[in-house]
C-alpha cells in the first residue's frame, strides 16, 4: 500500500511538472438549427446544426521549449449534434472517406476539421497534417455569414473548386505573422502569409498518380479597420487541374463593417466559374445585423455563360452572453440557365428559385 501511494505521488509530481511547461485547452461549439427550405420541386424542414458557427469539439496545446521555440498541436472534430454523429473526412483530397461503423451505421468521430502538429518561433510556424486550405480563408473572412448556414454566399455554395475548396489532408505548411498554433486568420496587424503544399499520396505509374496533389497560398495585410487578402490554390486531377483564385477586403466604419470578395475557379478541361460578394455586418449594441448579396456564374469551355445563381441573405444575431447566441437568417437564391441551386435541402428546377430560413441557438465552451 505504501509503495502504491509513493508511486501515485511521483506520478502526480511528474504530471504537475509537465503541465507547468505546456498548456492544453478543451473547447467546442454546439449549434442547433431549425431549418426551412422551399424550392420549385420539393420543400424540406429539418432540425440540423451549424447555422451560425460550425459545431465542433477541439483539443489544442502549446509547449514553450525555451529560446523562443514552441511546439503545438490542434485536433478539431466536426459534430452533427442534431443526430449525434461525427463528420466525415477526405483522406487523400480526392473523395470523402467511408463512414466509420457505429450505431445504425452512423459516422464516427473524426478530426476532420483540423489535425495538425506545429513547430516554430520568431521565424514563423511549420505546420503538418490536415488543415484548411489558404484559398478557403477569404471566403469565411469576408462573408458576413462566415460560410455557415443558409446565408452562406453562392461563391462557396456554387464553387467548382472540388475537394480542396475548404480543407486538405497530408499537408505541409509555412505560416508567418499569424500567432503560433492559431486559426490562420491573421494577427489583425500588418503583413501575414500562409503557404501550403498537400499530397494525394497515390502510387506512381498511373494517369491518376498526381490526383489530390496541390499548392495554396494566401497573402494578407491588416491595419486597424482595413483588411485585404489575396489567395490562389490549385489541385491536380487526371480529369483536369482545378485552380481557384480570390481577392477580398473589408473596412470597419464603426457603424458597420463592409466587405467584398471576388473569386474565380477554373478546371483546365474547360469549365469556369466566377463570382462576387458584397456584404456588411452592422452592430446593434451587443447584437448584430448581417446582410449580403452574392452571385456566381459558370461558363462553358467556349466562354459562354450557362448558369447563374444570385443570392440575397439577411440575418440577425442576438448575443445573450459571450458564449450563447440566438440567430435568425433568411435567404433567397434565383437561378438562370442550367443552375439549380436550392436552400436547406429543398430542390428546385434549373432556372427556378428557392428560399430558406434558419432559427437557432449557439453555445460555445
């Protein structure tokens, strides 16, 4: 008994010493949404999630190794809290992986949102693992709805960017001026950069051996109320390399933060897409009004426009506390040509229209 107590005391002392040199945070968001979608073909009403912020469970930590050097990790899993499942992931930047066996065949928990380990110092940060692609960040930074819920811009919803539009697996990245082991949005002051290479990890000798290989870069500048950023990313596929380019900016006027985004997607085999967004976030005391207009159109290889989707979004967020918010969003999308974009699970015919509404509660911990 005495030996067991001594061993326990030694283990406790060791754990205390380890925790004094590093920090680990458990955090997350649970966001539930009552979503309504109406289309020219079918309507849908559902309880879903992530209408304001993406539901997630995360673990992150940093170790100070002295001399300005640091090590860190970030593990972040997506949650579908309306039914208790985890979110799927793409292991090779080419297709979503199959569901992990669970109750009723549901998807198990995966760290699909981000799973990285980092090392860095004053010179920047080297980051390895699954992470957001640099060319995604302008979509969420300059969209008043932050790429969540029915208000998300058509620049993202209609994108031709493929499987690496948001994240990439098997990546090696260099970040400068962003704060170590951060969220890659920039420090809010001065120049910052995010360069990333990712691999599809296929065997050689086949036409598809380079599928899922790519490179992405984002360069940004933040100074007071002004924010500007340019990004470009490309991913190889035997069916045609996909290149995405975007340029965005915002300016905080005090009474409102106005933002704009331009994006262009191109598949080397011929299909093209481009779009623009204008929006604003208007503070109302502790609450906020969000409004945006976005348009995305596609072209054939001959440069003829064959589809267009235009969306108007309006939302209100009531912040009950620093952690808890209620929100409501309304959006309408109008299509022309072959475009058949619909909202909140509804379906609509090509050239038709669709409306959607979100009502939800978000709690962060």
